[in-house]
C-alpha cells in the first residue's frame, strides 16, 4: 500500500528501494554512509521524508544535483 518499512536497513539498500518508486534518484556518495542503518516506515513516494531523516537525525549532507539527491557525510 505504498509504504516502505525499514528495520536495521543500510542506507544503500533503503536508497535502492526508494529509487524503484521515484524519478529523482538517491545516490549515497560515501561508502561509510552507505553502511549506516535506518529504520521505520516511509511513504514510497516521499523521498523528502528520507532526506529529512538523513539530514536531521543522521546529520548527513544532502545535495540536489539535477534528478539526483546525493547524500554524504
């Protein structure tokens, strides 16, 4: 029903799931960031909720480059 549920899921795997459902693509630009884990439910079409968690909870940098959203430390 349009909800992605993550439980100890790496950011790389979560980004890959979001990328299946969105035109804008999440790119994890740092291997150390890719292995960080995330949990919780997200609307599949709400990529902004994911980037908000990355910025405000995980204290990561989010950059918008064309259709890509690049997440780094």
